[in-house]
């Protein structure tokens, strides 16, 4: 049992799992944002374009409800379907933009890394030649040391 928990701890502590958890949480929040955008902005615009009070009016009734016969209405929910399609398109477009920008950043980072690898390291500069005074002083010092 200890081995099982040790393996689980190792699995959880890996960076990929944490990144995935953050992605799921952010994805859930993003889903709420896009659903709200579709429900409160795009759907009313579609209702306005089709001159109906809401997208439920875009539904097609195949059979009306008959209380006397006890049958329910059969309705094609085109408004709901259109809302789901718009929701999908918005999510897909934003994900496309995110992935495209991520890939562009990754390509730039790889190009920079390749450029750094290809660029040879600069050789250390040689010390400058001592001036005539310095040479003379060095000779005097050496002569004094030898005495």
C-alpha cells in the first residue's frame, strides 16, 4: 500500500499533472465565459436579426400539443442548436488564437536557442601590451630583486 501511495505522490508531483489541472480549471471558467457570451450577446443579436423575441421563436413546431389527446408538442430546437454551434465556433476560434500564439512563441524561443548554439563563444581578449614606462619599471624591479 505504501508503494501505491509513493507512486501516486510521484505522479501528482510531476509538472505535467499540475499543468493539466490548471488547464482544466481555466477551461471550465473559459467555458462559462463563452456560454455567457453566446447566451447574452450573440443569441439576442440573432433574435434581433430574425426579428423574433428570442431564439426559441426560431424553433419549428412539427406537432402542436394536444391536451385533449394527451400528446406533447414535437419541436425542432433550431435556436438552441444555432446557439450551440455559435458557442463551439467561439471556443474553437479562441483556442486557435491561443495555440497559434503559443506555437509562435515556441518557434521564437527555439530560433533564439539555435542562434545561441550556433554563435561561437567570443575568445577572451589578450591583455594589452604594457607601455614603455611599465616595461622599464618592471626591469628596474627585477634588477632590485636580484641584488
